[in-house]
C-alpha cells in the first residue's frame, strides 16, 4: 500500500501553519511573483516568510514543496532561476516544475534536489512522464485531472516515479499549461504570469431583480439568478450561447468542485502515492476544514477502517461536487 | 439557500436618519481603538494590502443600523461607522450579515464559500477585496477575540452572546 | 537589417478543424498548385478520432505537395492519453520522411535525439527551454501564440544562435486551450465517445457568444480558439528583423491562397502594408482581427498604428 501522503495548499504563512497543525504531510506554496501559478494579489510568501514557516513545518515533520510551475517568457528566465536558488537555500524539500528550461537548470545546478512534475506540464501518458523522469530526474508526477482510475493504475505500472493526484478543490477543465483564455481577455497570462481570471479585471454587478453578473475585462462570463449559486468568473466556467443553444449554457463546465473522498481507497489501491488538495487562494478556514477531514479519512483507510468522510460540499464552488474524469470517461 | 434571500431582502431603509447617526456616534470611539490596536499588533497585514492601503472599503453589515468605512492606510488609518445615506464613495463594497463578516475576519468562514452561496456580496474593485481578504487571512488567532478582550469580561460576554444568537437563527 | 525578406519562409499550419476528406483533398491540391507557401504541415493535431478519415489521403497529398516544391512536415497530436493516441505518436516518431513536428512530450520521448521540429503546443517559451530542446535534436521551434514581441525577439535570437528555424503564427484563430473533454459533443448533449463527428458542421469553429451577445470564443472539438483571427501582417517586418524565419498561416474557412498571396506580397515588398491589410480584410469579411498577444495586451485586441520596420 502506498503512503498516501496528504499534500496541502498554503497561500499565506498562517495558512501554512494551519495546514501543518491539521495534519498535512506536505504543504505546497509559492513566492509573491510570476514564478508560480497562483500569483494572486496579497497571496504567497516573501523569502523571509518562507524561511520562517518552512522551519515551522520541518520542526513538525511536514515537508515543504515550492511551486515554480509557470513558464518563463524569453528574457525573464533569471527570475525563475533566482527563485530556485532561494528555495535551495531555504531548504525546501522539492520543487514543483513545469518548464523544461527551469527543470534543466535545477537538475544541473542543484543536482540531488527533488523535482516534482507540475500538473502544468500536462504529462498525461507514460511516455511523456518518462521523458521528464529520464531528462531531469523527476521523482513524482502530478497527474492531470483527466484520467480514470483504471488509466492511472495502468500508468503506474509503466513509469519509474511516484504519482500525485488531485482529490479536492477546483476542477480544472482545460489541459493545464496549455490555456491562454485569461490572456486572451485580460492581457495577463496563466502560463507566463501565473494568473487566472485576475481579480483586477473582475467585476460583479447586481441587477435590479437581485440577479448578479460576473464580468472579466468587460466580458460577461455569467449571470446568476437571485437564488442561484455563484462561481468564479473563470472563462471555462461561464455560460455562453451557441447557434443552437440560444438559452445560454455552460459550454465547458459548470461551477463545480472536485471531491474524490469516496474514491480514496481505489486511488490508493491504484498506486497513487500522494493526494493533493487544491486551493492556495482559499482561506485558512478552508484549509483547516478540508485538511482535517482528509487527514481523518486517510488515517482511517490506512488503519483498515471505513472512512467517514465529512460533508465538504459547503466549501465547493457552486456548492456542487463531482468525481470528474476519475469515475467515468463519459465525463469527456 | 435562505440566507442569500436575506441579503437581497434585508432592511433597505435601516441605517439612515437620526437613529443611525446616534448609533454611529456611540460606536465610533470603540472602532478607533479596535483598529489601532489590530494595526499595531499585525503590521504584516499592510504589506499584503499593497496598493490598496489607500482604497476606501465600505463594509456593510446588512442588519446593523450603519455601515463601516475602512481605509487601511497605516499612516492615516480610517475605520468609522457611517450612516448608509452618508457613506463615502467606496472603491469596494462588501455586504453580508454581521456575524458572517465577523467570521470572515477571523477565517472561521471561508470567504469563497460564502460568496458561492451568495451570502456575501462584493462590488467595486475586486482585487482590493481579495487583497483585504488575504491580508486578514494571514493573521493568526481571532481578531474578534482580541477585540473582545480589549473590553474585558463584558466584551467577551457580548461576543459569546452574539455568537449564540446567530447560531440560534 | 541584412536579412532579405526573400529568405523568410511562409508556412501553412495543420488544419485544426474536421473538414471532410474530399474538401481536404481539394484544398491541398489548390495549395500545391497556387499558394505561394514554402512549407505545409499536415496531420491531425486536435482529435485522434478524426485521423482515420483523412490519414489514407496523406501519402498522395505529401507527394502532390512535394512535387509542387513545398516542404511537407507531419504534425503530431497535441494531446496524448489514450492507447490509439500513444500509438499514433509512436508511429509518427518512427518516420524518416517527411519531417515531423512534435506537439506533446510523448512524441519527444519516442523520437529521442533524431531530428524533429517543436510544435506550438510544446510550450517553448524561452531560451533555456529552446537550448534544452536543441540539445535533444530539435531543428526548428514554433513559439507559443501568446508570446509577446520582446520575448519573441529574445527566443528567436537564441534559437538562431543554435541553428534552429523559428516560427510564429501570423494568421488565423489562436489556439487558446485544449481539454480532455469535447465541447462540440457537449454542446449537442453527447460525450466524446459518442460524438458522431458533429464538429464537421463547423468548418471555422462553433461560435460562442456571451450572454450580452458579444462574440468571444470558438469551439473546435476539444480545442478552444479565439473568435478573432490573429493578423500580424503589419508586424511581419519586425518579426523578420527580430530573427523569425518562418511565418505560419493557420487554415481558416476563407480563401487561403489569397491569404498566402497577400502575406507573400508583403514579405516581398510587392504590396504596401495598408493595401495588403485592405485586401486581407476583404478576404476575411465578418471576422475581427487581433494582434494583442504580440503587443503584450489582451489577445483579442487590435492594436492600431503598428507598422512594419
């Protein structure tokens, strides 16, 4: 049986300590710049904060993973290299990388440093994963949220590294690391700037009838009735019209969150080494609730007990949850 | 959920006129003390606000007789109760039931979850709200408890009663 | 600049849509006979389910295009997950002729150090990645569509220094996202496995509009594209001066021979930019043009006043 490590999000030092206290085996976090894919206003760590909180985590046996999982545009590679050097000095336990140039730099300049392949690298086949393992010595791959459990089980037998899968949080629809939707509307790039539907371009307006419109850079992404659950104005979760869909429909996906709590035993059995909880942009309250619930569930499963999964629906987007691709390929 | 209807149909006329002005005058000294104390104890909060230290926030607890005006500028901190009809033009408005807002300040509630359920309403500069949220979220411990402690046993008693009354609804 | 425009190659990217086999045959026959493009990319990049419809025609198309003096390159799938996709990628990577363009790391793995081109889905955003790829046998790199001018210049210089060709898309809808889910099938209440190839109905993508009726995106199976056509015609001079060696035209449901003639004419200075732009507009009536990505702004924007060097 795999160790089933619990990998938890930390958007701020307080959230990091919360995750550690709630039983995270590892936390993942990023600096306050474009080097990570949650470069959101007021979020993330200064070098001093990371130094301090990494010590807090390490003192309690929790690992610290640093996300360097964006793609530096030509001419700006140094920012990513400096972040890697800094991470090594701070003593993080692994880097989560996507860009080949960044991976190559860390593998050459800091040999022996543990590399995890970010979901942003979109490695969804054994061959692609092996490419990163053999090229840069990647020790773990974070799988895209598009594979079924039988497919994960099959991949496990064909790759030389560990597997990490998302189990809870934002349900990414597009192949990560290949999405320029935000840049198309806002001029800020998910891949290069670490930004997705930036708050600076988001506007909510309440209409006279109590309904609410969410806009991104002036484009109406969705409109919610007075009683309807809302979601982020992310382009892939908006409602649009098509020639034969005049009423407006979720062309890509509904506002819904991934929740695999019921599939944990199957995932462990399929050989998944680590479970990732999404949500560095979410609050301490979210971190505390989700990490506590999954800590208990994983401990129950490992002890051979029936896992009692707390209801986490309230924390999900649109307050709806899905098992997405993991359960059935009809999702596609 | 019924609470979202609570926002939309909240008492639209409360927070105007003489009663509101009196309420504002009564709570104002308290607010000034609270915010100065919190600012002094959590200086890192301001770094996360970045350029939005100069933004005017209007925090609107729908069932109270007034709204709150916050400008988190460490050089010239503003936190005051304002009648709704005399509220300043704000860069960002955060509206919800008082207890929810209090829980958000303390990270007992998840802001995104409250927003998804429509219990929380945000308008104006969304980045300002996100920064404020992230800044408050990085504060360890409870600001509400801290505030209550400033007023000794009576303060703690009021907070406890407030929480009980909201749980009951 | 010493670079002569005559040396800049015009390429035709792979067809992103599910055009019927008959139309494809006619299309490439006309490209072979009439279009002033130097290189043509063939093959299915978006959806592995479509490949069987037109793969049988590939040998004849390659022969025809090569006879007309075009260099032919076969492009690999952008997404590789299923068995048939892995097999298709492996088979492509085993080919000696024609050249191949790789769009997924699975292809890089299969190809090893044998020469290959790097496709636009490979995320070659910077000089460090380009240097790595060059060391693994890459001979040519297509830069990501969202890369701004300053980064293109740095990437192009680095690639040229390593002896690589450098390609930038200058015409056609931008690929904005790919997914495991088919949005064409979803729009018709079907799943990917039961799509009945409904994407064939939209030879230029299925338009999505916001609920206040602003055109915004196009759906092409698992791919999401820009509503606007990228048009870097006024920027071709700067692209060439910055070291870009190949300019890519993406096939849209317009007169692509005319589009190629307009770009070739501009490169050869046989056409004034303003005249060329006017002609291009006439060929693409009803579709907005954009160049925001190139200018580091929102991709859908059209930045006016950008002139050629």
